[in-house]
C-alpha cells in the first residue's frame, strides 16, 4: 500500500485557484474553510460549530473506520453507552488534534452515524439519513459496507491517522466494534500540478462547488451527510485506451482537466446560455437556481453524450451539488480504485447521480462499487459540548 506523504497544495484560504497549464486558464473552484470552521495558520484543530474534514482542503492521506455498536445494546442503555464513548472520544480528539504536531500534519477527524442507529437507540433520526438503494452494477462486499459509526481521518502523514485510529479503537472498549477500515491516498501529480489526480490520470475535483454553493447544497445547518463508495477501477484497461478515447469517456481534457473544446471550467447559469443544452435541456432539471446565479458545475457542451461529466452534471439535478473529497486506494495489484467520498445535504442526490451513471455513463464499464456506506455527519464539538450532544442529549 503506497503511503503518500506529499502535502497537497490546495491553498486553504483561496476560493478559486487559477491554474495556468498548456496555455489554458483553468479556474478551479472548491469549498474552502472561509465559511466554517476557521483554520488558523497552525492547521485545522478540533473545536468548532462544524466538524473539520468536510470543507478542509484535502490532505495527502485518508483512513476510513467503520464501527458497529455491540448488538446487545439497544434503547436508552445503548444511547448511554454510545454517549459515554463519544464523550471520551471527544476528549481524546481535542487533546490530540489541537496539538502542534497534529496541526502540522493537518490531522482532521470527522464523525458520523449510520442509518440503523437512531431507530435502534430510540432517537429522532436526522431527516435525510437512510440506507442507499441498490444500484445496477454494484458488487458489494457486506464486510466493506455500512457501519453504525463512521470516522473519516485525514492527514498529510499516514502515521498521524494511524495513531489516532488506535486511540479511538482502544477507547471504544466493548461498546463499538471495528467493522471495516479503508485507507486512501492522493496519487502524485505527474506534472507537479496543484490539483490531485485519480488513478485514471485525470485531475480530480476541479469542478467542486464554491463556498457559497457548499452553504446551500452541502451543509444542513452545522451537519451534513457523507456517502462512501469503494469503487474498483479497471485502471489497466482504461490506460490502454488512446488518450482521446479516455477524454471522450470522462468528457474532460486529461492534461488540464478543462472542457474538451479548451474553454474555461466555470459552468454557465442553469437555465439560459448554451451550456444548458444537451440531454438535460427541457428535462427534469428545468427550474432551480435563477438564471445568472451561481454556476452549476463544469460545462458539458464539449462533452460526448455518454461521458461521465454529462451523466453527473448538476444541470440534471436542478443545480444540486455534492462536494467530492475522494482518495485513491490500492489494496494489492488487482484491487485499486477510487475511495469516493462526497458530502451533501441530502444523500438522495447521490442516488440520482449514481443511477444516471449506471445507465448512461461509459465510465461505468470500468468501475464496480465493492463497498458502500452513508452517514449523518454530526455538528462539531464546542467547548463543554461533546460530539453527538444534539442527538444523545
Ligand atoms: C468511479 C470513478 C470515478 C472517476 C474516475 C470520476 C472522475 C471524475 C472526473 C475526472 C471528473 C471531472 C473533474 C472533477 O473532478 O471535477 C468528475 C466529476 C464529477 N463526478 Fe466523477 N468520477 C467517478 C465516480 C463518480 C461517482 C460515483 C459520482 C457520483 C455518483 C461522481 C460524480 C461526479 C460529479 C458530481 C462531478 C462534477 C460534475 C460537474 O460539477 O460538472 N463521480 N468525476
């Protein structure tokens, strides 16, 4: 398993980063920490109204941990036991994440609860928390799916995430049992560019929402939802294709990440303007944000009808956005792919986009989801108020 140690230079405070490559001015938009939680010069830290690790610029490595609550624990007793663990976790996370060395490694921990937990503990379920539906083409391994508690740990060194992972598992005692874990990394950019690339060689994430779009589409108050998919990729078969063919499948230029006609990456308004054409025109996406409002993802004019960026375009979802924060994984030579991580205010968006991918996206011929999970990402911990306090009292 490669252990990436390169810090990725997604500058924390800038909202739009201008990459000038191959003569193309490519504007990369991404959520930053401007809105919340504030990151000081020393690194992310822990306390805040919202948890870090959502809008935080991607660190070099990720470790996902899923735990199950002891099956014997239910109702009020189960809620008490979980509250006790979350209390000790909060203390441990505050102590570790606020330290200078963790801040230097940009260590973040982001906790969420799975769909089965609220009913089992007699708690009021967050409105949009439910299991994802089954999708055509998935080949899910139950041992890599689900979980009552999900923890996303990210840092610029794998040592930092491993250290805090063992602490959390030790403190979970006999209340939470490890269910699955998955680590991820950002492959180094071949040209030393600032945008991470996926194992398919394309820049990954340049069409992500702006901070304003994240306020609207990613956050639900101080909470959000995380969708995890462990997507096996047929990397070698894809690499054997001519670059032009690869670009047709993704719908983007491989070296710049921009549109195939060389235009800018900034999308146009949802209704109006030539970018609103294509399969979405007049379709269910009509309406949504008013014309002239914020962009709705990358442009699709130059993208072939069965390309990935066509199938996943926010234009087909009335402008709804998700914040993709994925990593690559490599578990031996025959199993590598994308650890797809995306935050959104309602996972129903993911289900719509995934269904379109299954039916109209040529990229699906190279992908197979083998793991899957969804979680409600709790509001952040404030001084004297542990993680989960809103839910568990
Ligand atoms: C399976 C492997 C996948 C690969 C290699 C991949 C690759 C890419 C690439 C290269 C882009 C364009 C650049 C950018 O990141 O902004 C992109 C955009 C995007 N992808 Fe994927 N993707 C994958 C899976 C998925 C899945 C499972 C979903 C959701 C169901 C998804 C949703 C999106 C969305 C929403 C965009 C932005 C489109 C826009 O705003 O215009 N992708 N993807």
